[in-house]
C-alpha cells in the first residue's frame, strides 16, 4: 500500500510503534494498546522521505498527538468517501441504533442522501469518521459532525446554498471543510466573504481565492 493519501484519510499501522510522535509521547499512547486498534489521520504537513504526516487521537477530546508514520508501516487506508459509501448502504452498518444515542450519527444518516444527490465527493471526518472506521468510543451524545467535501473547482452558487441549508437544518453542529485538492478551508469562513484562512501543507495562508491560493492583500 502506497501514497498518495490525502488529509482526513485514516491509516492503520501494522504495529503500534510505527507511529513516531513529533514531541513527547503522551501517556495514553505509551502501552501501544490504543494504536493497535486506532487509525491515524493524515494531516496537512510537508512529509519527510518515506514518511506520512499523521495525527493520533485518544478516547478523550483533548487527547491529540501529531507525528509521522512510515509509509511501509501502513496496512490499510479508509477514506471519508469510503465511509460515506458505507453509510449510504444503510442497514448493513446498523447505524440507526447508534443514532438513538449519538446525535451526530443521526444527523449523518439524515444528510447522507442529500449530500450524495449534490454529486460531490464527500465523507465524514473527525470523531464521526474515526468512530465509523474503528468502532472505538470517541463520540459523545453532543459531539459535532465533521464533513469533508471535495471541491477541486469552485462549486456553483446553488451547491454552496445547498450545503448551507444542510448545515443549518441539521440536528447537531456541523463543520464542513471544503477540500480543493491542494488545501482546505471552512465553509463557514468562506460564507463570511473576503479573505479565507487556507490550510496548506506549508501552514495556514490568508488568501482571497482558495482555489488558486492567491495571497490576500
């Protein structure tokens, strides 16, 4: 299995020690038991040779750790798009039972057909994506729903309006990240107009045009 992998993709390592923390390794990662089951999320950063920048998350919201993973240590990749496809299959995942106690999953089940109808590549990210890929207990009844929507070209105003409507009508708070293929930004920030904080592999960049990365004056 080889890259390219994209931000928000979830990578499973063959061995827990394949993950190398960028700083001190936190206590919740010390024994390796968590990483034996938990995926690592690809993050935006400049990778080293043979390495992919990733982040580890623990069972608690505050438990985050940036680091790298050797490309050769990756045994499986789960993308947001694959998770969306699984959600669309419905009963096979038995998500309705989870939706009774997790508002973000209920919102995801309601929104999935509407997102699919827009014809965009999309998928759950954040805690919901992590939970769907691993089954590990990282969600709370009041967890937000994070979505990534791939928009390599500026979408039509009607598509933006549809995303805004879905976000406004959902049963929980929704954070929609728009991914251009080379960077990402928040839909909510884009809607305010003016300059947008673009997340790139080289760090955040304030731009006037998220699709072409032109720095704002």
